[in-house]
């Protein structure tokens, strides 16, 4: 069976011939000037929202200075939210109260925080149910974020993170294997090649994956 195009909004077929409305390829479902999504990354919700961008990143506005960047082949479970930098209040002085929200002074207000960093998710990242990804988080390729985790800072490639604040529970693979996978970067292959080598990609035989990469 042919793999669906990344332009497919609802890529999961059901037995009755319809498409599962609660799962979307993000590149097809989100049109937001501050969100960049890679091909084949998907999100799922038990109750499909009208606005997937607002569901995932409720504080990221059209005029926000920061971006949310999500790589290819990411898997985002129900209830995940990205708390991007525009949710911040200024907190370097005596009060964190956002006076500018109520005065309408905008960027000229003394209470307006400085622009914050982008939030970046690598490729082939699995984010579990209800996780919160905080402003400026940088999640490496192949990482797994446990359900309910609160993620800040840098997440190493192929780490399993969990807790609040999330910490490395363990690395999925040893350092030489991680380095090899970063070099192989199977997520950059053409989709037909990826589909043809599904077994090697989801398996644990690095030599077989190397042969697939070379083929």
C-alpha cells in the first residue's frame, strides 16, 4: 500500500473507508506564520480541534517573534502543548504582572518581556500524552518524551526524558550508534526508500540500516 502524501490532512484510514479525524499530518493541518513543520510529522487528539495550531501552541501568535520548529516524522500524542516564549511575563524585576495586556501599550510597555528563543523539535521525536514543552526547548533527533513530562533546555538526541522538570532517564542507544544514525539521517531519504526499508529503520541492526542507506 502506498504511503500517504505529507499533504494529506488525515492520513490514517479506518476499516469503514473513512479517515481518522483525530490524527493529522501537521504540514497539511497547520497554516501558521510562526510554525514550521516537517513532512510526515503527525499529532493526535481524542477530540479533534478546529484549530490544530492553537491546540498545540496556544500562546504562539501571528505576531510572535519566536517560532516553533518541528522536524520530520515526529509523533505528538493527545494533550501535548508547546508553551512558547510569548507566554512569558517579565520576571527580572519586582513584579511579573503583565500590565501591557490591559493597557494596550504593546512593545513600548515596561512590562513587555524581551523576545524569547525558538522552540525546536528534531526528527523522529515521540512526545507522549500530556507533555509540556517549555519556551526555548531544543529536542534532539530520536528523543522520546514520557507522558506528562515538562521539558526545558536541551534534550540530547536519542534520550528518553521524563519527569517535572524532565531529566534523562536513559539513552536509547550507545554513543557510536547515535552518531551513526545522525549521519545516516534516514528521515531525509525519499519516502519510497523509507517505506521499502521500514524493517531496517524500526529494527536494531545497524549494519542492515547502513546497507539500506548505501543502496
